[in-house]
C-alpha cells in the first residue's frame, strides 16, 4: 500500500505535512511542537507517556531520507494532545480528512497560524512517499523526557526575611505596577486568541457542512439494459396477447398525428384490464342486454286460433 503526504504549508524552509500510512493519518510532533506549541511539548511529558502507554501504536518513529527523523502521531491522539494545551483549532484540524483538506475546508485554521516564516499552501496535491521507513517507539524518546526543573530557592537568613517583609510593607513600586499591567495584557491577549480560534473553527465547520465529495453516477451495465428490454418486451407481449378481443375498426382507422393515435378507446382498455385481473366487468362497459322480445317466447299460431274460437 502506498504512503502519501500532503503539504499544508511551510515554516521557513521546513514543510508541514500530513502523512497517510495504511489509510491512517499522522502528523509530525516536531512540526506540531514548533508551529503550535512554541517548544512546550515536553512540559506535559508525563501525560504524553500515559497516552503512549494507552495507545502505543499511535506513535511511530519515521526515518526520512535526507531529513531528520521525526515521531509521527495519529490524528485521534493528536486531538487529545491539542486539547491538553488549549489548542482547539489544532484539534479541529486533526479531525479533518485528507479529502476535506484538499477541498480547502481547513483554510480558516491554517490562516490563523502564528509562526515565524509561516506560509499556507495555496493548492493541495498528495505526493507518494517512497523513502520512508518506520519503527516502533521504546518510551525513552525526547517527547517523554520532561524539561529540567528549576532549582529550589536556597534557605534565606533571618535578616533576608526581614528585608523581604519590609519590602512587601512598602507601597507598590513601579515594577509591581508594570507586572500587573503585563498580567492584564496577557489575559486580554489570551481572550482574543481564544476568540480567534473559535471564529476559525466556526468557519471550518461551515465549510465542512457544505463540503460534498464528488461522486460519479454509475451507468447501467449491459446486463441491466438487457433486463430492462426484456421487461418491456414482456409488457408488450401482454398488451398484444391474442386472448384479448380485437380492437374495433374505429380505433384502427383513426387518423394519426406524428405517429400517435389522437384518440383511444378507453372502454376497451378498461375491459382488457378487468379481464387481466379476473374482475367482473363494470356495468358502464358491459355489453347491453338483448331486447325484451328476444328474451320472451311468442305463442304458436295454433294456440292463438284456439283462443279466438273461445
């Protein structure tokens, strides 16, 4: 089975791709860490290790010719990793199929990426990857290694404690005010970032709802055509069966207009349909009864003369 990749964009000289391996989609964690997480993937190394223990087959080591090796993660697990870092538009991108990405459904998500040198792809063409080899992980890779923890502060002397207490009792300095202003600014930026992600997700879902996979209408094969012709021949045979009474001359002598009779004998058709179903003929189309004098027998001449002599 062929392994393919689809270029979504470039950050600098590095491509950002989605890989399809054995009909499953993967993203490179090195790309995810640099483009979306600002190098903070290792801060949740313990949680990533739990993901790996739960689904070890969702992580594979990819060896690429003339490129650095990378760890690929399946899109279903990447959704959980993205939510772990509050990157909801990355989770939405991970849910899209390759066909939807080719149909430009993911453009709102790709356009809000903020990365140095990022440039979204303008068209999407799958490429067959022939120089890829894969290997299972052993759990000691860089994504499972937490960052070095900061050193604990040293024990201070009593005088240092008193100085710190005196500093806290003083009115707020300019540095403290600056810190508060920066904190509020960070909160505002976070709120605007969340709003930006929500808008991109809404636009993506609207495109996804309107996206229709083009399908080719199947043409009936020769066998189906023969079956239909045979069906029509059977119907024609039933209509032209000899068991029906012949059509009256009035129907056959009707003038034709463009090869079609102008009038049809509706009573005759209704009578034929009734005979096919085995139902009694309705009185409207049943033959008229014989005259009364045909039904009653007249007396003989001898009887009539005998009655005259009485």
